[in-house]
């Protein structure tokens, strides 16, 4: 079982946490959304709750509740910057079976 960050993603999250004034790391899950069924749900994490698993990459913690592990096991989160206007997280997930045409939602 694993959820991991690339070095670029870890550095970006460290900067986001510093600008925010702190935090334990990030929390990721999935939520029903869009035409394909699900979307990633990502937020700051300030605590670890019952049922949470903690993964660490490059010193940054990623917290996933065990209920989402079927969707997220093997996920690698990257942060890419193609130019000033086109930058953000990319999710490389071996569990995704299909994505909608606009790329906003996915199916497992």
C-alpha cells in the first residue's frame, strides 16, 4: 500500500504549508462528482484520525483514510509547471479505469 509524492510535489506542498502557517501535511480522498463518477478531494491535514493511514515522501505527509485506499493505492502525485499559466498537481493513479473528456472526473 502506498500513496506518494514526487520531489516537486513535496516541495510545492511544503511551500503551501509554510504560507498557510503550518499543518501536518495534505489529506487526499475521492468524492462522487462529474460524469465519470469521482474526483480527487485534496485539502490540508491538521490531524490524524481513526482509520487514517500516513504516507511520507521527501518529509511531507500524505494522509488517506482507509475507506479511500481501494481508489488511491499506488497513487503518485506530481506537481508540474509547463508555463506561468499552466501549473498544478498531476495524479498518476493505476486504479483509474476511465476519465471524462474534460479530465475533471474519473472512474475506478
